[in-house]
C-alpha cells in the first residue's frame, strides 16, 4: 500500500482489509512517500496494536516507486496491490487470491466504485462510472466477469513480476496499464470479477481532476510510444477531440461559424448528463457538474497525451 499524506483515509482503508484471513496469511507493507501530516502516526498506532504491518520509506514520493519498493520488500508468494484512498469489501484479499488460483490468471481483481462525499466529488464519481467519461473500460463500468486487458489495483504472483519486471517508473501514472500490457504480450491472462467492488474516493475538485487526467494522458502516451500499440479507441478519442477543438477555435477567428463545433460538444455533454440514469435521483447541480467533469477529463487527458508526445518527460525523483 503506497501512500502520501493520507491521514483522512488510511486508517479506514487498513481496517477494511483486516480479518482472520489477513491476520493468518498476510503482511501489509505500507510504503510512505514521507508524509507531512498524521499518516505515519496513524500507521504506527496500528502497528502498536500488533497488526502485521511493515512501514518503509519512499523518498522518491511517487506512487510507482513505492509499489516497487513494497514488492521488493515482500516475503510473500502473492502480491495484492492496495491503495490508501480506498475502502475494501469483506474478504477482499481472500477473494482476490481465490480468483487468481481458480482462473489461471496472472493478474486478478475487481472494479473501482467511485464514491463522493460532497456535490463536486459526487459528480466526479458519477463521471467516472459512465462510458462518456471512461469509454469501454470494464473495471470502471462493472457488470462483467471474464478475461480483460486490466483490472483495478490487481493481485499477482511474485514470480510473475520477477519474470516480466516490476512497474515501469517512467509510465507513471499509467504504470498499471503498462504492466498489464507486458503481461498480455507475454501471453499471460488478466481476470476481472465485477462482484469485487473497491470503493474509491476520487479527486475533490475539478482542478485536481484536471491535473490527474493530464498526468494520465502523459502516462498513456509513454505506454503507447514504448509498446507502439494502441489498445483501445478510448485512448485516441480525447487526443482527436483536443486537436479538433484547437483547429475549430483558431479557424473561428476568420470564420465564426466554426464555433458551432465546440458549442455542440458542450451541449452534447450536458444533454447526456441530464438524460443519463433517469431512474436515479441525482440533483441538478451534480448532473451539471458531471457534464463539466467529462469535459475536464477529455481535454486534460488529450493535452497530457500530446504534451508527452512532443516533449518527453521523466518521472519526478525527489530526494
């Protein structure tokens, strides 16, 4: 479990993992990116209660370095990746390990179930559960059981990671997809069971969502360039959208009618937001913000992809 400044979430995340199976079979390795809040004190208090927790430092701060350090520090045969910003369903670890053993997969897991705690975060959570926001990504949409190209978080045999290599730090924050692509290229299998639902708390502001998706776009661009492979249409559409909007806005300087294209895009997002899930009592404000969130996700992801295409970045390495 990599973490950084997660005092509001980490205690509940850890407690949701703990049961008899955990106590008998597991060690939780928490890799902290040198938190400045009360995260480390909370972890230490849980360790003092006798829970099988090991705390190690991640001076690089980025999550991907923490994941790799945790894997290297593990004595287990199976690695269950977890996140401090989540809550886990009962028997999460047992079910993931059972899925790994019963399906013959080399990575197994469930779906992300975003949950908000106020209007903006609720809207972002809704945006992350709809095809307009996440395309055909089955670990977002749920209601699927079978072999896929990726799952949320993941459960692996350590020998598999020894064989194909750890998470690529240059792919951050797309390291999961990049590793899963290497698994598939090595003829390994990935299995998703949507009955395993992990509650995820998304970004709390549209600004933070935009930063997150800009970085997602950068990471995906690195993965595409590294493997010379586009695995889904959802990876192309945001880039095409950004290019189209840029061309039409520039063209509108000379021909104002071109502005109809970005206007149609905005109208289509808001219309879809208000027409979706008509059987659910979603407040007007949250539906409106859901439409705005889709725009933020699309445009920031596309700009992130293009920025890394034209300017290759390196992962931040803080000492």
